[in-house]
C-alpha cells in the first residue's frame, strides 16, 4: 500500500531561519505530490503541487519543494521563515492511476519563535 | 463564501447514538470526498463521489458508516451506533473533474469535529 512519511513531528525555528521539512513516499509508479498547510483555526490549503516537468516547484508564500525520484522524496523548503508560517504541514501523494484519494503523511507542526 | 462548507462544526454525542454530518461542496464541483483526521495524524480517505455515484470506499468505512450524495450536490455522512473510536475530525473536500486531467485540486472544508463520550 502507498504511504507517506514525514520524519519531523514538531519543528521549532526562529524567525529568518531556513526551513526544510522531510517527506518520503512509498510507491513505485507515477505519482502526483503535494504539500498542504493548515494554519491555526483554518482549513487545509494547498501550498504547492508536483505533477510532472521541473522537479523544483514553487508554491505560495515563498515555499518550494524538490521532487527527487531516486530518493522517493519531496522535501519542502523556505529560505527564511516568518512567524506567520506557524502551522501544520502535510505532505501528500496521489497515485497517478487513481485520480481520487490523496494519501497524507502524519504532518509536521512548525512553530516559529518571534 | 463560495468554499466548501460543513455542518455542524462540532458534535458531541453519547456512545451508541447516531450522528449525521452534512457537506456542501463548491458549486458545480462534481467530485466530493470524505476524510477522517484523528489527533496527530493526517487526513485518511474514507470515500468519494462522482456526481451522485459513490465510486470508492476505504476499508476504514465500516458498515456503521454510510455516505450519500442523492442529487449530486450536497452529501451526508452518517455514523450509526457511535463508538469512542469514532471521535475525530471529519473533513469534506470537493473538486471539478473535467475528464482530461489525472488530478483535480481538492478544496477542503473546515471539518466537523465529533466527540463521542
């Protein structure tokens, strides 16, 4: 079965620090990859997505992610975090042949110290 | 607000009672999904509809759970004889499938938080 692993359960950073959140998935075929964000008290929102093409994808609010197929990874990065980035971040995968369900990782809680 | 809406936002019930949640998708979205999220976990897929047809159900959806989308618009998720293990956030999402894309972005609602005492 497909699965998504997020290795960091809780990350605490100071403002202006660089961020990298790890994500690995297990599936040998073609996948679509996503990062979702959930700010406190708000809905899940799509941060960025990868379908094909350039493995470095840029999303909203200065976030980017790199798809490394050989490592089954899709890590999220931001060069300089802000206090407003405090949120829960979910990596997710959608199997290419099943354009319906999304499989989510367990999430990484990001806390930014002002 | 033209986003996905869910009602109620919170539900507290006693074990053994039945509960029903409602989801109103974004207008004209033909796909509707239900997910469940427990504390410390990401959302888990339960089921989805293409218009009024229920096309896929997860093994998580026991026979106490039933979902409907009778007119291809809003959907209801009913849980019969609730158990404490059913306590979770139930999320609804919708998307527009135009038939020529292998993925259509899913837009999530705020969820219904169920607490079973």
